[in-house]
């Protein structure tokens, strides 16, 4: 199973480190990552393998939300099925 993580906000030191540290601590493997900065705004998209996660999906979503709040960015985790179904319609 895969998840899509998006991170948006004002650029600052440590955004990727915070997210990646959390993912490693909870056994989520990063499969692909793309990150850009446009006029001081940070934008990152990650595809992660969630099949080995040590927490429930909903708990990870909530944890990432709180991490985002603590560093001043918006972090969302969505299941890949949302995107697969959206493109079928």
C-alpha cells in the first residue's frame, strides 16, 4: 500500500528532516520524493510505502498534521486509492 504526502508552506531549515525522521521512526519507506522552492514557498510531494507502518493510518495522518503545525507548514497524508479512483472517473 502506498500513501501520498504533501508538504506546503514557507521555506525554513529542517522541514524534510522532521518529516523523514518521523517516517523512519514509524517504518514508512520513502519510494519517491520531489521538492521545490518557489519564491520562499516550500512544496514537497512524497510517495511512501505504508504497508509496514507501526501505527494506524489515521494516527499517522494526525501525527503529521501536528508536526506540520509545529514547524509552520501543512502536511497531508492521503491513501493512493483516492488518486487512483479520481483518475478513473
